[in-house]
C-alpha cells in the first residue's frame, strides 16, 4: 500500500514512545543510540515509569504523560513507537493512526488476528504506515541462512528446535499459551522469511511440564504445511534448563541438493552435494530492534514498504493463532478458514466507522493481504 512519507531527511524523525517498562527500556536505549530519531516524549499508564525512562536517558526534563493524545498535542511528533503489552497494541495503534501518525510496534501486531486485520484496514484508511518489529528479520546470520538455503534447490523440510528456561516474572508467567504467543512468532516469521511461501495449515500440541513456573503452556510442537508441500516443524520450550539453545533457536533446512544449518548464534553453514556452500555475501541488515528502527525510518523517507509492514505480517500472527486453535481442538487447522473467521469477527466488533468501512471494502482477508490486492 501507499503511505504518507516524511522526506525531510535533514533532521531526525521526532518520535513518542508508548510503554517504558521492561522491553520499553531496551527500546529507549536503542532510540537514544540512533542518529535517525529524536525522542520527544514518553507515555506510560504509570507516570513514575515514564519519568524513570526519561531519567534513564539523562533527560529528566523530557515530556511525559499518561495520555497519548495530550502528549502528541504538546510535542508534535512525526511517529509513535508502541512498546506496550500485547493487549494494548490495538488501542494504541488505532489511536496513533487516527491522529495522523505512523507506528512502529512491538510484536505481535495485536492480541488477535481479527484486531490485526482491523489495524491493517486502519493503516489503509488513514494512509499511514504501521510496521511490526519482527526483529529477527534484522539479523545478518538469518539472512545468510536464507542465502545458504538458496543453494539447496527445491526445499522440502525446515525445522527449529528452541529450548530456554527464563524466569521473567510479571505478565509473561501469567499468560495463556505463553510460548506460542510471546516467543514462537519469532520463529514462525523467520520460517516465512526463509521459505518465501505462505503457510497453509498446522497441527500443534502444547503442554506444560510438571515443573514449569508458567501458568500457561510453556512448551509446544507444531508441524506446518507451506505452499508446495514444504513442512516446517517447530519444537520449543520455555522451561528446559540445561543445554539451552540460542534465543534464535537451532535451525535445519533441507532441499534436493543438500542441507543448511544454523545454531542461532554463529554463521550458518551448508553442505551442497558434498561440498561447503558459499553464497554471495550481502550488506548488513542491522541488528534486531535497532535494525527494525532503521528500516522504519528508511520506509518513511522512501515510501518503500519495509519487512514487518502490517499486511505482510498478518500471516505470522495467523500461524500463532492457528497453532493455538489446533492445540485446543486436537485437529489440523487451515489458515484460510482462520483468516475468514478473523475478518468476520473484525467486522462484527470494530467500533471505528472509517476502519469498519475499509474492512467492508475487502473481497477477502487473503486477497487484501496479497501485494496486488492492497489499495494504492
């Protein structure tokens, strides 16, 4: 889709950040280190947290507020960074877009696929960019793995093993489906990036080992079918102490000419018909959330849709929702049907007239998500 650009590259992009908690602090540090942006305010429901964020950066005089509209009116930013908890993503983003501001948000785009479709429609209706920070796409080693996979001919098998044992405390340990909703989306989105085709269906089982310190299921195994019959297997756990994998997981890609491997921390390798694969080197894409932030600024300067633009990101969250639906039902779930159901729910619940009208203009969710089907 076409979105409004901000082509005054002689000055940094003025941004307001919403959310200054745990992940918010990492973003505040990233924003402070970037020459591309200038932080002009912080919003948080807890004013003390917002003030602590400003003090963290050595700018205690920075504008802070509990209300986004008020801070926008007082600071006149160019864009909003939504670093809130997932349930707040929809209200913060839809308000920001309605205020005429592009948004870079933390994953997932929203709490549900239905809300994400509504945000895609809001982005269209207001002509503003909404980009989701799928930060793993901004990892040079993952890009290199895709290059190695390109040497393998037709791909047929992709797998990720993920095993960590973090004690977060806070909202994550109380979430339903914590692994699938809060972490697996990174791997699912990376799988889409590596394969370059769309997911079709999934069968998944999630569970919670007896020693788990999470309330919701902290482990899961999912098998996805992608277009062309490719299978992707995800085997993950957030309560597996000892011999832990990388935060990026451990990856294996197999095709007709060989296999590529990546342990998530080091450079990937490949065996192509008995020889080490040597793909062409590519320029650096940046590093995780810093890469996302830089890509967001480039997109607003150039008008070129970035990785993570909401229409292209919906299927990553749909993979999560389909996996959760499968583990609930014990059955294989087709993503096309899930998208149709999500669009119906979005139409039934959307309260903003301009967003609902945009949703009604779509022939189907799947068509609206395809590049050729997006309005210009």
